[in-house]
C-alpha cells in the first residue's frame, strides 16, 4: 500500500466526516461577524446624516468602502495562494474588520466615521478570499451551491440579529453611540469561535480529495464573461446606507425602524441563499439569471412606495444579496482550478467592487439630482446582466 492511497483515504475521511462541521463552524463565525458589521451598516447612513453628511457623501463613502474592500481582495487572494497561509490572513482580516465597528461609537465627525467604515471594509477584504478558498475545499463533497448557501444562511442570520440589536438600542433611546458600542459583544464572540476553528481544522485543503492540474496561468474566457455580468448587477445595486438615508430624509421610517428594514432584507437573504444554493447544484448557472431578473425590481418599490411597499422592495433586495453572497461565489469555484481559487476570488471581488463603487457614487449623485433617473439606472444595469448570465449558462453547458 503506497503513501498516496493512505493520504487519499485520510482526506476522503475528512471530507465525509467533518466537512459539514467545518462549514457550520465558519458559518457561526460569520453569524457573529455579521451581527457586528451588518448591525453597524444598518445605521451608518442615518448616522452620517446626523453628523452632517449629504446623500452624495453617503453614496461616495459607501461606494468607496466597497471599492477598497473589494479591490484589496485581489492582493489578498494572490498573497493567500502564494504563501498558503490562509488561516493567518483570515485571522488578521477578521480582527481589523470587527474591531473597527465599536470604534464608531467614538466618532464625533462624519469624516472620522467614514474613515472607520472604510477600515472595516479593508479588514473584510483581507480575510474574504482566503476564507472562501477554504470553504471551496470543504464544499466539494456536499455540493458547492448548498455548501456556500448554508454558510450564507448562517452569515445572514447574524445580519438579521445585528440590525435588530441596533434597533433595540435605538428604541430604548440610547442613541447611535450606544448601538455601536453594543456591537463589541458579537465581535469578540466571532473572534473566539474563529480561533477554535483554526485549532480544530488547521489544514482545510485536505477536504478536497483530488485537485485538477494547473495547466494555464490565465482564467477561462467564461470566467471573464461571468465577471462582466456580475459587475453589471453590482453597478446597479443600491447600497443600504443610501436606502437608509432616503428612509430618514423622507420620513419613510423612523430611525429605530430603519434597521428593522435591513433585518427583514437579511432574513430573506438567508432563505434565498439556501434555496438558490440547492437549485444551483441541480440546475446550474441558469438559476443566476432568474434571481437577477427578480431582484432587479427592488429599486422602484424601495424609493417610490410607502413603508409596506418599501418592505417588499427590501425583500427583493435581500433575494439578490443572497444570490450574490452564495451561488455567485460558488460559481467561481466551478470555473478555476483549486490552486488559483484565492487569486480567482481576489480578481472576481476586485472587478465586482470597482463596478459597485462606480454605481454607488453615480446613484448617490443621481439621488440629489433626480430620483427617477437613479431608479432607471439601477433597473437597467441589472437587467442588462441577465442576458450575459444566459450566455455563461450556455457556454458552461456546451
């Protein structure tokens, strides 16, 4: 019996016996992490407004944060592949990502708050490609759509609880600073569970039994076509701080109810991630086109409707976010070899972030100029992605 067969059986045992537990443990980390930064995200728009920022500033800050957060993933993904230190990079990223949030309680000017919001995105940029590469190994045995969908569902459970925690503090009239301070608790819990995951699963690459050989240094053409489609969706997706700014400015919702809007969207996000992941494993890339078609309708509902209609719009917004954070990530792993997944996730997220930034800045300006034009741009950009996703599906099937 040779050593390679022993290693393969050892890895197969890891895959069948503990891959699900690994995904769930990282999902719990994401649950507490999302409680922290999504709880903050649900109130940063109104917080910036209280500190004196305009809608254009809110759009630029939100968009620039995403640009930095996604742009740095290119370097982070490349570094993780080159060094193989996936856990170290993940740990550093989470520390920066999470501890920037409670520091918002100390911000007395919108410029300081904006800087901390960007630092938080930097931390997320550092840790995401390495973490997703580890997840891609563990999800091989269970189906990547389902595995990433399960992780996203746990992730978004935290994204529901965080805004509700912020809303509870605001309902008690303790103010924004107390809300940000309360988010220190889930931040510390996330870091504790992350250290436990590192101790129990030091070599997550062992979950994937066979690794396809690396035959080229470039990504396949379908990867770039897919990136273009997802980039269009990103460009037309209104970031929540601008939606929250609108809700406060127009009195669509009180400051305590604004994070509840976000919590509803995150709850839909979690359910959509599970359903979309399950469908992706069975129907493939065609699922992405259907999700994009449905979620493209959120903008007119959110910006033109009353509170009830806006709530429906946020539900559709959550459907799109669930797909973006689950099956859109799973799809990348289907297109590139394992040795380059960290880099691929970095490239993918950089392109996504560049177009998210451009769209966010443009829509922030359009909000101050003409709201109907903002809505038209948002819907048109997302619908333009549908036919590109159809082409991706056809090429994958061919």
